[in-house]
């Protein structure tokens, strides 16, 4: 694998149209953890063709990459300088309501805006209210709340897939077994570019009330004004306690490691309290995993995506 300087040179020499390339970019702008440290390379692909071409180019040159949305469910190890971060640009930032009971949006469309625009057209996605990030990120992790998650309402996704060394654009009809609690699992998927949803319309006032209620509950229960990436761990499926309840039972609320700490408000949120490094957050998450395993014999699974660890 090429080293950091070589990777930068290879990326600079890609000669692919409609790309924006940046080096030594601070993560504060890219992750909701607001980590103050630089990543090596950020590439913004402005359209599907440039996205396809840059991914193919990176694969051909043996350079690791990661597709980042709004960075609200991701932790990147800045010590690992060999990963190129790719974001989707303007072409993917749109929404469309052409047909009745059908909605389509680009993968870079902001999830909060999605909830609001859908509300204006009488579609209820209140369960997504208060969730930061992009629709691509939401679909990739099947984001949602207790009773609903986004993939239930998806008819199909337009996506890039890798097939016999080629990257092709495909419309993938979503099937029930493609997704589950906080995951989407589609073979050979590389990037989601567009999302097609189906939903019945309903009375706007009811939707409005649900959105207000959801945001109120979220504000009460979660540290929304702190630097976090949402719930760090998934709730264990075969246990009668949530991840937060398990961590809380260990007395870990407020426990700190370096600049990171377990939120005092919600035990499943790790906060960047004081200039935390990615390693601070990562090590703290490992401590939690170990303690939950030792005390309850439960292996928690990360909900936050760890990149380059
Ligand atoms: C305060 C707070 C509250 C939150 N509350 C909730 C909640 O109630 N429910 C919930 O489910 N989540 C919640 N989250 C977590 C997070 O906001 C969601 O998971 C969100 O949908 C992630 O979107 P993102 O664009 O930020 O994804 P990112 O963090 O950028 O990426 C997450 C994953 O999606 C992948 N991805 C992103 N875009 C694409 C794409 N175009 N194609 C393929 N893969 C892609 C990435 O590779 C990565 O694996 C919360 C987070 C915060 C900070």
C-alpha cells in the first residue's frame, strides 16, 4: 500500500472531472464528534460519474476509501493516514415529489430537511426528526426510532455496486432481508446515490404534533447539544435491558477517559468533553465493551462506524 505522501500524489493525479480534492482537513467540520485533528485526504464527488470513477481509481491504486455522509455516526482514526474520505456533492443534494405517495432524494440530502419537506407534502417521517446527517447515512444504518426505521419505507435505492472488478450503477429493489435493526446489508454495495421511498399521505397537523413530540423527547433524554455521534452501541437483541441501561447499571455515567466521557444524560452516548482524540473515544468504548461483557456476559456491538482503527 502506498504511504501518505504517495497517496496524496496519486489522488492529485487522478484527472477525474467534477472532483474537489482537499488535503489535511480538520475533522471538526466533518464529524459531529468535532474532533480537532486532521485527516489526510477528502474528496468530494460532485456527480455519479465522478463518484464511480474516483472509487474505481482508488481501488485500482490500492488506496482504502470510506464514504462519509454527515459524519454523525462515525469515528475516524486520524493516526491512520492511508484512508481517503469521500463525500457526495451537490448533485446528490435534492428531493423530488413527482408522483403521489412517492418520494425520491439524493443520498447527500440532509435528514432534517427531508423530515420538514416531507411534512410540507403531508408525508410523515417524524420518527427521523432530530436525527442529524444525510439520507445516505440514514439508509446505510437503517436509522430510526423505537418503532420505525427508514428502510421500511424504501422501495428501491440507486447505488454503485462492484461486480467483477467493475463499478456499475444499479437500481436495487429493497427486500425485507436486506435490512434489520440499524443495518443495511446489500451484497457488493459501494455507495448509495439515490433513495426511492413510498409513503401514504396524512393530515399535516398530526405530523407536526408528532415531530414536536419526538424532538421534545429527544431533547429530554439525549445530550443533543454536546459533541457525540448518537448512541455508541446497538441495543442487544436478546437481552431485557438496553445498552444505556447496562452501562448505567455499571455506574459509568460521567466516567472519563482522556478528553472523552460517558454522557451524564444518556449512558449510551460518548461525548467529546475536552479535545478528545479519536483514540480517547475508541479506548473508552473498549472499556465499556469489556465491562459489559465481564459483568453481564453480553457482547455489545458498535452502532458508531469505526474507520481506520
Ligand atoms: C445527537 C444525535 C442523535 C442521534 N439520534 C439518532 C436516532 O435517534 N436514531 C438513529 O438511528 N441514529 C441517530 N443518530 C446517529 C446518526 O445521526 C444516524 O445514524 C445518521 O443517519 C447517520 O447519517 P450520516 O450521514 O451522518 O452518516 P455517517 O456518520 O456519515 O456515516 C454512517 C455510515 O453510513 C455510510 N454512508 C453514508 N453515506 C453513504 C452513502 N451515500 N452510501 C453508502 N454508505 C453511506 C458510511 O459509510 C457509514 O458507514 C444520532 C446522532 C447524533 C449525533
